[in-house]
C-alpha cells in the first residue's frame, strides 16, 4: 500500500486528505489564470484593463468580507471604513509628496493599522451589535474626513500625480498592482485557512462559546482576520481611487459597499474560498448589464441576496462543489475510504 | 443660557430617539436579532402616513390611526414570512436578510416617491411649530414635549406589559428559552410575530414624529437605525428605561455638539457612543453577552 504524506491513516480504514486531484488541477489552473491575467494589459486596450481592475477589486472585497462573515462569523456592515480610509490615506500621502503607487501600498498598510486600533472596541461586539457597531465607526470616520478641508471636504477630491503616465501605462500599472494585491491577499487568506487558524475560525463561526471552551483563543484569531480584512479593504479602496482618480466622501464611505460585498458572498457561497470569487465575477457581469436601471437594480440585488440567504445558503459554489466534492483550493479536510483494504471493517 | 437651551432640546430629541430605539431593543431582547431594516421600516411608516395625509387631507396624527394597524399587520407578516425562516437558517442569517430588506424598502421608496425630502410638519399645523417661551433664549416646543411624553408612555407601557400581563410573561419566557416555553404551551412563533408587530408599530410612530419634527426622505432609514442602536447601547442592552436614558444622552450630545458647530452634531453622538463602548460599561456588554438578559 502506498502512503502519501498528505494523508494521515486512521485505524478505521478512513483517510483524511487535504488535497484531491481536482484541487491540484484547480491550484495549477489558478496559477495559469494569474499568469494569463498579468499579460492582459499587453493585449487589450485601456478600457478593458480598467474594467478588469474593477473586477479584481470586487474579488478582493468579496474575499475579505467572506473572511470575516464566512469564517469568523463577524457580519460587518462597516468595511467601508477601510475602503474610505485606504482611498483618503492615498490622497493624504500623495499631498505630502509620496509617489502615488507607493502611497496606495502604504495606505493599505495604514488601514491594517486602523483595523488593529479599532479591534479592541468593535470585537467586543457580536452578531448584530458588531454589524451596526462597525457601521457607526464608518459614519464617524466619514464625518471626520468631511471636516478636513485639505481632503476636499464633502465635495470630493482627485488623485494627482498619476498624470505623469499616459492613460494606457497608468491603467496597466494600476491593474498589475491590483493583481498583486489580489494574489497576496488571497494567498494570506489561504495560508490562514490552511493552518490551524482555519479550523479555529470555523469553530468560532459555528459556536464561539464552544470554541472557547475547547481552548481556541477566540479574540486573537478574530483579531488576525479583522486586521487582514482591514488591510484588504484598505487596499481595495486605494485601488478604487487609482482606477477612477476621483472619490467623494459619501460614496467611498457609503454603505452600498457592504451591500455589494454581502451580495457577492451570498450569491457565490459564504464560507467557501472559491465562492466569493465566483460571486464577484457574477456581480461584475450584473453590474455591467443593469447598473443603469437605478433603484430597480438595487431592489433586485437586495431581493436576490435575501433569496440566497434563505434558500441557497451555500450559494452557487456550494451548489456545484457539494455535489461533486470539488475544491479548487485545498483548505478543508476530506474523509476518504481507503481503497483496497478489505481487512479493515467499519467498527464503531 | 444657550447651553441650557441645547440640553433641553437634547432631552426632547432624546424622546424621539428612544421611540426609535424601543422596537429595536424589544426585538433584540426577545429574538436576539438586530433588525437592520428598522430605520427603513420607520421611514416606510412615515411615507404611509404621508400618503394618507395628502390623499384624504387630514392631520398626520389622524392618518397615523389608519396607518398604524396596517403597519402592525405588516410587522406580523414580516416575522411570519421572512424572519421566521431566517431564524431557522442560522444565527447570522437574520442580519443578512434584514439588510437585504433594508435595501429593498429604501430603493422601492426611492422608485415610488423620488429622492425628494418631505415633511409632515406643515400638515400638522400649530402643534409642530408652537412652543412655550420660558425665558429669553429658552423655548420648549409643544411637539418635543408630546414626543417625550409619548416615548415615556410607550416605554412604560411595554415595561408594564412585560412585567405584569400574561402576554408579557409569555414573551419573557420565550426570550429566555423558546423550547421550554413551547413545552409549557407558549408557541415561540406567535410570540415572535407579536413582538415584531409591536416593534414595527413603535418604529412607525417614531418615523411619523420624525416627519413632523423635521423631514424624511427614502434614504433617511440607515441614519435612524444608527441613532436607535446608539441609544440602545448607551443605555445598556436589555433595559427599556436604559433605552430612554440612552436616547436622551445621545440627543444632548448632538445638540451640544451642534452648539459648537452644526457639523459636529452627529459626530458628537457617534463619539459618545464609542466612548461608552470603550468604557468599563462596554466591557460589561461584552462579558454579559451570553447571560441572556431579557428586554424587561
């Protein structure tokens, strides 16, 4: 009998596997997708590149919201705090002579620091209290930004300093930066889920008291995810600014970002690694198609999100993955009956 | 004197916030869910009264008598359809569905009524603008007193109902342990539906008085939800009289903030909320999370 090092053999004839053929193929496919995407600016025009940057930003946002809600059980309605902070942080730094793309990276790091600073406050709250508590924080920080006339007050402000590049070059750089952030953030999330923290996070989501009683250090695990999510949302906000070059306090700190994130994650599949990516792609397509329909579009988004939460809680990916046991990325554990071992019988 | 005036206005404003908050507090106390559509439901109620007022040409206070039963029924229906399913689906699902509902209500109102800001003040007449002039720079508006009295009456009524009546006992029993309550003949779904109906009814009252006191638009809901939530947390979760105190503290913070600069008004409220959250009291909130305190 061959024993592969990724399997741990138990006495009952079942093996625990972390990866499968599908996940090995899937992981390779993801690497291939990243390679293909990175050559995109050389092939397509500036408009397509800008759209694809938007898609990458949505992927980042959905994955970061899912890390909170799907794994740590923290439903946030206030991640726009970090989106806005990342964007305005970039403006703040460029006004002080920092190169724009460096400012994007630094502003994302500053958003992580903000998340760390806020965590003792908001991580006290659970469930609905956490949801509204984070929302209040977003509103408070938005009001503080409006008070600062150097940041354009409530009227909005443009990102200067990127006009040294031609539009084609600028959009290519922004796209590559977004791709780099997406890879790094999803990579960090993957490592977090793959390690012991992944199991701890899901335990917290399912029952925080029970997890704590089994020795899970709930606060420190939640802290790590909250900071990662703050970092990712800050990066997304800074990239939104680099992609559109203009932001307004009301829209960058708007609660509609939370609505979009919830929609993407619910439709894609909450609590799965792949679901939010699918959700982001679907949302991107829907946005292209219906964004001009105004209020009806948002009524539709809300209605679909409710329907998924109630009737398809595992989303589109859950529908596909559950039936076929497909995992593109090996973050979970799977039980397999050891083949060719008739000597072992099932005993309780 | 202007500081005294700001505090008086803050207390009166606090009555309105307490009215917004008590439904939120009740639903959290009984079902452990925070209804993220609470503010939008209040605005929906205000639009309902606005339609009745303009169609029939009657006072908003009379129109309220027509709209209130409709909203109570709507609340009952909301629980039976959406929330009951959400509660079954998991701990976090009610948050997701009520947030979805908030978006649907807000945009449906936007589609029907346009983003225009409306007020019920003019239709209410003298009540909405009159006041007792006590001193040179101190006036007490009739409406503020009415709202504060109403808030005390609603909160006191709820408190009495929870403490003294059979229905209140059933509600407390269900809040503590729905399964055991079910065993002794108190069906949780019915209690939940009644609690939601009451919560939607009080939200409607609050929405209408917001419309008389100031103005409202389809996008007003989230702000009212946030104020209500702040009032609940400042006053201490799970206590109705605490909610009144919380509303008043929030109201005073806002009017005092506005005294420095109108821009600081809402920010001052947020800061008081965050300070309370950071204080030992906020710590208590976190520690007591599993204790299962009841709304009474």
